[in-house]
C-alpha cells in the first residue's frame, strides 16, 4: 500500500502540474493582450476585413479574433514618439485621417492576433499532448496499481503459505524434540538395562563360579570319601573274612573236642 500511495502521489504531482499548465494555457487563450481602439474607430470589426480572420476553428480562436472589440492594452514604449502617448498621437481627428497610421495599427493588431492564434494553437496542442500523456500515465498508473494489487494478493498468499510452513516447521521441531527426548530416555533405559544385565551376568558368573567351585570341592570330597569307604570296606571285608576264618577254625576245634570227649 505504501508503494501505491507513493505512485499516486507522484502521478498526482504530475497531474497538478499538467492542470496548472492547462489553466495557464486557458488563461493565455482567454486573456490575450488588450488593445483599446476607441480613439481610432469605435466601430472597428477586424474579422470583417477580406476574411482575414475566418480561419478560426475553435471558440478560443474566435474569441481571439474579436479582441479588438472589448480589449485594452497600452502600447509599448517603442511605439511612443517624442514622449507623447499613442492616445494623443493617434487620435481620430480630421487632421490625421489621411496619415495612414490607422492601417499600421491594424497591421500590428493583425500580426498580434496571428501570433496569439499561433501561440493559442501551440498551447492547445501542448495541452492536448499533456492530456494524452496524462491519460497514458493514468493507464500506466492503473496498470501499476493492478499489478501492485496482484502482487499484494500474491504476497498475502505467500505470507499465509509461509506462516503455514512456519507452523508446520514448529510442529516438526516439537516432534523432533519429543522424539529426541524419547530417544534419550530410551537410550538411558537401555543403558540402565544393559548395566543391570551386566551386573546380573557378572553375578550369575560369580554364582556359577562359586557353584562350580563348590561342586569341584564336593566332587573331591566325594572321591575322597569314596576312596576312604572302599578302603574301609576292603579292610572291613578282610577283617570279616579273618573273623569268619577264625570262627570256622574255632568251630572245627570245638567239634573235634566234642567228638573226642564223646569217644572217651
């Protein structure tokens, strides 16, 4: 909107300058130099002489062709002779009627009117050119305003899209942060679980080692006890055999004694 306001201000300044130039042109066209011919011929109509002023094509030129009826202007100092004014020198008295000075005045007025007509046409052409330029600038301004409006709409759409993308990015950042926190927590749990598993494995290894050691000791004790039992068994068996043998010998000896006693 600031760009639109700046462009409008710029073209507004150009338009004001163009309008001022048109007003000045109109003032020049409507207010040519005024000449008073009351002292020469009160009923002078310049446009009726030989059709010299019938070439006017617009109201401004027709108005410029009739300036001799209602305008008044003072002659320049170059037209004054011997320090006297034109009103006193170019009087309509009978003594000056044949001097031919009224014709020179008419010729000068014709030149002034032709010059003013050319200037009026030039100013009118300039005003028309300025008007065409103003119309072209208006079209350009409208085009710029439309393009700027389209650009603003596209900018608003892009801004809304950027806001949506920013919100999506923020949501993704939040999800990434939450995922990172969950990952850190999972890694901490995994580390703690790994530590507990390592401790349990070490404890199991220690218990297994102790059990193996105890089993080895028990196996050694069993072998020792087994060997001792076998040794005791063999010893007891040998003693039992010895006792049986001695008992058998005693039994035979007693039987012999009984037989010898019966025989006696």
